[in-house]
C-alpha cells in the first residue's frame, strides 16, 4: 500500500493523475488507443521516455493493466482497470469546465464530445461512455 504525502483527498488523486500526460493517456484509452505507438501518435506529442514513465506509473497505481498479444510478444496492449474507468467523470467535468471558462476553439474530438454530451444528462453520458469502454475492453480481453 502506498503512503500518502497528505491526508487531503484532492492531493492524493493529484499525486496520481495531476499531470497532463496521465490524463491524456486515460483520455486516449477511452478513445480506443491501446498500444505505445498509438499513444505516441497523439496530437500532444509525447516524448517516449515520458510516455513509458507515465504508463508504468499508472500501472503501478492500479489504473492500467497491460497484456502482450499472443501472436506478437513485442506488442503490449494497455487497458483501464475498473479504477481507471472510474476516472471518466473527472475527465468529463474538466472538459466541460474548459468549454464554459476558456475562450478556445476545440478540434474535432472536442466538438464531437460537446455535441454528443449535450444530447443526454451528464450522468447518462458518463455511464454510457464507461459502459462502452468496458464492453470494448472485455471483447479484446476475451472476458
């Protein structure tokens, strides 16, 4: 069990997902990415050493797991655990805060997210996104 540097719940979660790279990895997993190469192709331009470090960190903190393909032992597939899936409401609220408070134009993924999320309640959208991810994850894990 890890030792927390603070008794504040906010500090404790920030110690795990408080950097932008961890949140981008989690976002990308929800968007269907699974491999190191797919993460490297994110528009945010990961440095490979940072990506390796953050993937390992998230695995060590129980948000991700990794498997190797049976027919290709070099390729690792990363996926969210239940603890990782449970971060989606945080991402959802952060993206909506961004729309409400920043005077930015968003790219195609942002536009799609805002269009789809405004059709239903936040609770429904979050649950649907989490369920869809779990279903897709379980299919490739053959659960």
